[in-house]
C-alpha cells in the first residue's frame, strides 16, 4: 500500500507536546570527556544550610551558609536587615576586639583555605574548613554589629571603672609597687584592682557587665572601699593570691593540709609532666631577655617569668584543637588542647605546657620540637602590654586619658 511505510523503516519521531511544561523541561546535564557525569561539589551533601530564628515573634529562615558555583560562600544576617544573602566576609569576628582578634584571623584563614580546597575539588578539606567557618561566624552582619551600643547602665559602669584607674594612677604615679617599671600616667590602662583581704564574696571590679546587673556604680564604689591596692598586671601575676603566683615549680610538690594520698599522687603525677616543660619555656623567656612590645623593654628575670606571655604574631598560626567539647578528638592538634569555648585552655604554648598526659611529656620524641616551633611564631610580652596595650592599639608611653575623663574636663 502506497500510504503505509514499510516495516523496515524507523518510526516517525513523536512531536513534543505543547503546553506550559514544555518551557520548563530540565536542561541536559553536562558530560566530561570520558562520557561520565561530573560529580557536584557538595560539602556535607548539600549546597546550603538554613536555620530557623525568631525575629519580632516571627519565625524566619536564615542561611547559615550557601555555596555558589565559583566557590564563594554566602550567609544571612539574623537581625532585621536586608543582608540575607551576602558574602561570608561580612560575618567575620571583630578584629579590633581583645577577645575575638584571634578568631578573626582564623576565620579569614579558613575562608582562604576553603576556596583553595574548592578549586582543588578537595571535599574533605573543604568540609573541615567549613566547620571552622560555621563555628566562628557571627550571627549579625558587620552593619548590624556597627549599630550596637552598650546599655546606659553598662556604659556607666565602664566609665566608672576607667575613672577609678585614672584617678589611682594620678594619685600614685603608676603602679603601687615602687620597684615596678610601670610609672607615669601611661600606666593607667594597665592598672588592676587587687583585694588585700581575699574573700569569697569579693568580685572583680573590672567585670562591668556584672556590676551593671548587681547594684551599678554604687555597688562598685562599695567594693572599691574594701582594702585594696592598684598594681599593674605584671605585679598582680606575682602576688601569692593569684594562680600564677602559686604555680608549682618542683616535680615533687609539698603535701597540702588535709590532702589525701590519692589527691597528692594525682597532683604530683601532673607536676612530673608539666613542670619540666614549664621550666624549659622559662629558660626560653630568659634567652629573649625583655618585653618585645615596641618601647617597653621590661627585663625578664628568674623571679618574674610568670609575668611574661607568648603572643602569636599571626593568631591564625596558633595550633589549637577545634573539636567540640564532648567529642573524642583525633586531630593533629590534639596535643595542644581545645579552644576556650570548648572547655580547653586555648592551645598554643600554654596548651601544650599544661597538657599533663604522658604523650605530652618533654622527654617524648617530638614534644620539645613542637614547643620550639610554636615559640618561633611568638613575641614575648609582659602582661600589661599583652593584655592592656596591644588589644587597644596603645603605644607604651601613651598618656591619653579615657573618653569619659576627657568629657568631664570639657
């Protein structure tokens, strides 16, 4: 029959159906040169992660992180603002704050390492760096955090604390210890309130947020009326009432009153591991000889080594275990201890020295080399420069008063 094709001929291809679904037909997946479909780069098996938060009594979904095809990480702000899908750099910790300067450098380093892992298609390394980024990122973007101001009662206590130090420095012209090198009005930023009569009911006068909720300025002045002295952080560390001033420096410590055999054996066992490392680090401090903060030069002696700290030049190079508390650690930085947020002591030189496990003993091969490698990343600083001047960006002999004192003189 003329109108019927022979059976050997191929059937006529079906015409595509017309309709709205025709316009949303998925595109064909790209293929590699070997004909195999490329494996998508998905950390933890997903391209983004969201969390539910409450804003003004409403539940809102916010992106904790989201990965673009070019390897850029994005995130969302938990506050009521328009930054719901912006680069992750906007959620970096504050690099100018004393407590978060190290986290800011680690956050930036983790972002760089994540991009490198994405470019190399190293999924395991990318997941490792993404864990660090998720943990260190702030909930609010930089714009929202820039609007933050302390509550009036908190600001009042902070001003009172600054005035107390300024007035004490004027009265005694520096540290109360006459043999201390902290002299002049540049010392006010480094002064600390030392109770002469330690008692359980005493509270740190510098804890302004606590005082704002527990009596305010009146309570602070009542605490200030107790027997005290204003000394710098270096001299405070040498006081017998401080933890550093009571540190055990012998392998066989003396037995304490009322201490059981079990308690003593535990304490002496820890001392046999910790003290040799502590003495080794003290020798390294004596080799440096003085505080390396520009303009300081406080001399290191065998009697004041506890008043000096090792400060990492680049905080992101500080070795510390990032594993969460309660999870068994097996990472390469386990010997340095966990971060402060995870119940550790912050890693670095102190973390390795205070590790009392047998694997961290100084005579174990490799431990001394690890200590020396970590020390090479650091500068030696006295306690006033390390904790009071460097975080504020103040020069050693900067005598400028606090803002609240400047306002009173206007």
